[in-house]
C-alpha cells in the first residue's frame, strides 16, 4: 500500500453498491488518494457524486461486467443502461468484462449492447479503447492511433462493434 499512499499508484476500488462507492470516495478523499472506481454497478444511481469525485483524486470509472446474471445482492440494481447514464452525466468511463467472469472476447459485445441502450457509438468505442487505456495508465502508448504510440491495430470487415464483423488483420508493434 505504500505506493498508493505516496500517490505513485492509484488505488483500484472494486465497489458495486452506491453506498460502498460513496464510502470509498470519502476515504480516498480523506487520505488524498488517487483512485479508480471499478465495477461501479450502482454508479448510475449517483452520477453527479461520481462526477464530483474527479476533482478529489478519481482517475476513472471502469464499469462492468454489463452482461450477466444478478448472482449476488450487490448486483440487484445493475442495468445495461448504466453506460448511457454515466455518459449523459459527462463521466468518461471504460467498460470491462471482468475476465474470466465474462470472457474478454465479449468486450465488443458489451459495448454494442450499451449502444443498443442509447450510448453513442463513439463513446462505446472509446470505452473499450482510449478511455480504457487512459484509466489503466497506458494511454500514452495505446488506445488510439497516433504518432509515437505503439502500432497495435486491428482491422475489421465492418464496424468493430457489429457482431457480424470479423477481424481481418492484427498488428502488434507494427508487426502483422
């Protein structure tokens, strides 16, 4: 925990319920910690309070898994509309599958289902690329196509968030 307390690493807070999210924000604020809110299942119930947390050390919100059953009480208020609600509140976020809870290959499907529930397409794509890279601290290397970043690129037969599209070509560090 020393790197977290010194501000060298963000604290990864896994919280589902709104009361747990608010408690985590209060503690992080009290101790001046950098942090991310992971899962954030009931974040859609308190979007204004989450947005305010960005001025108190919050470096990002990672929501998910978005698809799955409500296998525990903490998930009873989960909704696939959460991405749209957070987006409308001006909160940038990433979407996760919580692999192996939900296999990572379903990440684009999760983003597509969020689009079905009103999340704009550009926000859905950012949630699994640029925002995810930024929140995890590697946005200077990956997450978008820019000069100086790693040449990690996937080329699809169509819209990458259309489940009918296939990956035609993958480049890692510029190598096919």
